[in-house]
C-alpha cells in the first residue's frame, strides 16, 4: 500500500468535484474548491475519521468493498478505479463482460481507414464492425447471423471459413486463436461468453481440444497475415492490433507498404469493390 500516493489521489479526486456533480446541495460558502471530507465519507458510507486518516497517509488498508465505494463516491473512471486499487495494494476488480456496443470514436477511425481493411472485434473473436475494405477482403461478416460472426468458432467448426487462408498458415492461426482465447477465459472466469465458447469448441473440434490442452497463452499483437482472395490472389499484409480496454474491443488493421506487390493488390481490391465473400454453406 502506497499511503502517500493514495492520500494525494484521494485529495485530488475530491477537489475536482462539486456538490452538484454528486447530487448534493452546495450549502454555505466554501473556502476551498471541491467536496468536503465529510461529504465524500457520506457518499462512500464510511466514518469521517476513517476517510480523514486515509487523506493524511495514516489510515489502515481499505477493504476491497471500501475501495469500490470510494471509487463510486469520487466518480472515478475504470482506469482511475484500477489505479486506486493498485495504490492500496489490491488487484483491481475484473470487468466480467464485453460490450457489443462499439464507441462512436472507434467507428469514426474505422471509416477513415478507407484504403486499409480494418474491423473491430471483441477479445472472444466476434466481429462487431467492418469498413468497406475489410468487407472486400474477407466478406461482409456483419450481414451474417450473429453466431457466424465469431472468427474463432468459424475457424474450428466451419471448414469453408479457412478458404481465405493459405493451408500452410492454418496451424499458426489455430495456435494464435487458442492461445488468445485462453488468456481471455483466464482473465474473465465468470463471463459466460469465453467459457461457453471454450466448452463448445472443445467438444466440437479435436484440433481445438488438443491445442487447448497444451496450455499456450498469448495476446493478439502485430503480425504478418496472408489472405487468398479469389479476384486479386494472394495478399500478404501487416496486421496491427489496437486495444480499447474499456469494452474488450480490438481494432484490427491490415495494411501494405507502398510500392509492394501487396499494396498494388489492395489498390486493385478497392477498384473491384465489395464482393460476396461469404463461404458457401450449401
């Protein structure tokens, strides 16, 4: 527990709020900006003496319940709440579920990437949004039923889904999918989405079950990926993954360096436009 840093963080958090921010009446004239100590204590459901000692770097370590109450009282963001827990020497609470709502700012970035295939996926592999170039490269995933938007499920349970990837790359993709899903499942053990997906894939794919038992773990990161497009041929692209921690979302961008064969093929793909790349399921 870092008492000095915790005390400073609490004081600054209190000073930036006004009574109206937390639903209190201003009352008499205030000599200093921000909430009073007794108001924070009231909002957090603790004694004024206990809160005062925390701000004076002489209080005992707060319980996890008390830290949560303080975060709520001070209107902390998720990042600030995690910081509060770290200062108190505690592991931050897990965010147990991933949202399917993509923030407008992320969608704006997606649309601005007009010459690079890009899509937003959650950390369990479900595609949440695509730009036009991504649809041109791998098909309009968002037009399919929700169950068919999960890239990991499709990779292991639908052989047609692998037709856009060279066969010699299948093993690497399989390991990356399993190792990434294991990290997510471990981070959110009470979330039914990753645990349910793991159970489904273990029972439906011997390949997945074998790789799962090897207990490899990793996160999505920079890589080079190859795609087999029926109109422009083999395209090798750099893959960058940018993480939005708030909702467990990933912005996955595929690009090619100017002057390369892949760059010219992407330019051709923009001319060709959107094709129906959904694998046949007849």
